[in-house]
């Protein structure tokens, strides 16, 4: 129960105590306390939802009475919010979440950069309870002026998550990110022409040629390709995807688990891809070296690794190394296409991940359904596949009108009121 106390006067004065000449009246004698005239006079005392005693001071009794009534109502409804916690800065709350949440290592680095570069400059020193929805919307608008919609959505996800955790912790009552409108996502697919893919394969250095062909033939993610160790089944022409090479922002590379449970999969391979990889392994035999294996979080260990694809020194390929190789490869491929007087070019924004999209587009062009494409790519849900590639599925001729006509077209005109005359096509449930 929330009660209001007069800090400046004793609630139980001893007999004969000197009365307060400033606040006593004809009907009520008040005895000053040791805090008389110090700070705010009226105090609301109560125990919060955890049983902890709380105190809040106010200048006027009317304000204290109103706050006491509010606290009483919130406690009864289970909606009590600690005002002191609400005055904590956004940075304090965000750091508590960042350091306690379970993130994949690369995700952890992305979250730290997003907070430091994009959120703390605007919200870092603000009391988290003071941040309004309109301010979150203004921040999104400023982000949209500088970054692609997908990047803005990624930054906003971090902001929204911090706020959502503050709601769950009882620090704020409403998430100010609710109702914030994000910029409409534009298609970011960069799908190369088959001639461009062939030119990339031919322009690739011998050590990396099979890697490029396999990427275009399997839809594997970059980490899955670089972490491929012993998952090739040459007889059944399949690749088993069960691990990836992780390259953190800081520290050594390691073998890690896949992105989602659905990422663990078998992918059928075209004969040309199997041949290319088998010739690659004959020309560049895998070499044993020791790496940390974190595929089982409960059994992290160092073990001997034999990666299919390695750099010129036979070591795991780093992102920086691959970026240089890819840039030169793209340049050489475009030069070859130009010399061949082809109008096709390798898109400037194409990355190795674009070959994954190329693979998906090939499956869709050959009438593969959403579920098949989802399984081959290792997406966690069919909706992810559909959202990303929906524009690639052929719409075909609209046959909805014909479908209705086939059911209702035989109904005799003017006889619908006579149920005995209604003709029900065969196969339609009645």
C-alpha cells in the first residue's frame, strides 16, 4: 500500500514538544522533525512488486497523493514501473543486454558496432524512459537518408530489442519502437547472367576455380564453402553441410556450427561440380593443421582439420584475402567478356553470396517450389525464401475466373431459389 507522509513534521510527537510556528493551525498542531525545511516536504512510501521499500518525495501534497494513487493502481494491476530504473541511460541498459545476451560471435561484433556507431551518439546519454516513439521515428528517417533499407532495419532491430528488454524488465511500460515505420525494402538481389558466372569461373585462379563453381552449383553460404572439410560424397554426388569456417573480427578463425538447425542439409551436386572439386583436391590436396572446433558448444576442442579450400599458403581463407581475390577475378571476367564482344558483365555489386542467389534463381526457373528452394538453401522458414525470391517465380496466366466458372457456371439461370434445380458439379462437397 502506498502512503503519503509529511517529512517536515513528526507523525507521533512526544508530549510537550515545541510546535511548529510556521505550519501549525488553529485546528492542528504540528511538531517539526529534524528534516524540517530540508528538501521536498511530502513523501510517498510503498513496497514495490519485489517487496523492496521505495520512497519518492514531492513538493506538494496533491502531487504526492496522485502518485500514491497511481502506484497503488499499478501494483494491483501488475504494471508497476520503477522510476529510478527508467532514469537509467539507454547506454547502461543496452550494455547490460549486450553483455548478457547469447550471440553468435559475428553477431556480437555487429551489435557492438551498431550500438557504438549508430545508437549511442543519439540515445546513449538519454534516460531510457524519456525516449519517445516520435524520436525513434526521426532517428529511422535520418538513418534512411544514409543507408540502404536493409541496413536501417538491422540497426533498428538492435534499438527495438534493447527497448523490448527494458519493457520485460519493468523499466519502461511501452516500447517506443512499436509503430515506427521503416523504409520500404528494395530488392537487393544481384543475380548474374549465366555467361557472367561462366566468365568468373574461367577467370578464377586455379586454386579458387572449383570454389566458385561449387558456390554457383550448390547455393552454399561463404562460411559453409570455406569450412567444407569432408562432406563431399562423390559417388552419390551430394555435399553434406554440417559446419562452417568462422572468421571473427578479432581472434583466430575456428570451425563453428551452422546458422540455424535448418542449415544442416544435403545438397545434390551437378556432375560438373563434382568433377571440378575432385580435380581441385587432386591438384591441391588438403593439408592437416590444428584449429579450434566449436561445433559442439559443450565440447570445444582443438583438432586436426583438412579443409577442401585454402589460400595460397594452404591456410584457411580469410575474408580480406577472399575480397582481394574476388575483386581481381571480377575485373578479369569483365575484361574477357568485353574482348568477346559480349554485352554481359559481372555486376559491380556481385559478391560470392550472389552466386547463392544465382543458384536459387536456377532452381526457380526449373519450376522448383518454395519448399525445395528453402531446403536447398538452408533457410529456417519458407517465408524467408518466398520474401526474398518472390519476384522470380513465374506468375503464369491468371486462371481464377476459370476455376470459379468450372464450379458455378452450370447453375441454371433464374432457378437458384429452387434447390432441387441446383446442379452441383461432381467432386464438390455438399
